[in-house]
C-alpha cells in the first residue's frame, strides 16, 4: 500500500515455487525416495491461491492498480516433470553441495563445511545448489516473466513487458 500511496500503479509479483521439490527442503522428508516433500509443496499452493485472490481484490479496490503475477510454481513444476524438454538431465539433486540431494548449504565451503561435491556440467542440473536454480533455468524463467504470451504463466492479463508498456 505504501508504494501505491506514493504513486505506484504497476506491480510485478512472482508466486512461490513448489517448495517441496527444492533439494534443501527434500532432505527434510527422509522417506521420500527422491519425490517432492508434499507438505511443503501444499503450503506453497495455499500461499499462491491466497496471493492470487489478494491481487484480484487489490485490482478491484485500488484505482489504476495493474499487475502481473508470474507463475513460478507451474513453470518450475513443468521443468521438474519434463527436464529434457528444457535441456536438463538432473532435477532431483543440486549440482553443488553435500548430503542427500546435495541439499546441504556447503557449496564452496559455506557454513564451514569443506567436504562438498560439484557436478561436471552445471547446465545439466536444474538446481545449482541447495536452493538456487542454475543460470540456464533462470534465463528461461526470466524470458517467460518478460514476454510469455501464455497468461496462465505470466498474467493474468499482462506479461512484464506488456505491463511496463501500458
């Protein structure tokens, strides 16, 4: 509301990714055998529904309020479900880290951990480290945020480029 009061009328939002599929979170569910942690993913889904409803309400209440809401959840889920379509070979394990799924923050000796693994080709991995996507995945998602014509991905009415040019 503060930005709106100061004149902001165009806003970009990104919803929450499927949290239970992130290597860092997957290690919390010891019996998963590599699948996503369902409870964490359910929380992301609840948040995303609430965000969407809140944005729709703000659009009704605030004169001139326009927004785009990038569907990070569905875009990342699509890459997890169909990795080869997007150029990835590994979506369950991070390129760099330690522990199960390389989901422990240790890449580069972080946290005082000196024993970690690094993959040979980071571009084959959807996740670079315990939480962050690799550069190629970030590029793909940035392009969708900017210019996707699928308003279920970036919308509901505008992608970021369209919103800026209004």
